[in-house]
């Protein structure tokens, strides 16, 4: 995989990057328990701490609520 990525000029991508992406995608769709099970973790704590990217999106309703207060 490293050779293919290097040949394509892609840097900074590792097998761990793919694993994190999969964990995050599964967590968003089905929850951390399912992501942990997929990765073979015995605890969701490990999955959440090391594999799932934090959700930094902000619900647009938050701004509306704050503006009306």
C-alpha cells in the first residue's frame, strides 16, 4: 500500500488512517459499540479515544437559539 500511495503522490495516509475513517463512519451510522466490535476491541473506550474522530459539526439550531435569547 505504501508503494501505491507513494507512486500516486499521496502522503500522510497510513493503514491506521483507513481504520480511523471506518471506525468514525460506523460510529456515526450505528454507534460506538458497533464500531468497537468491528475493530475487535473489547471496550468502546479504546475505540472512542483512539479511533473515532470527534464530531465538530455544529447544529444550526444552536445559533438560532442563542440569537433569540
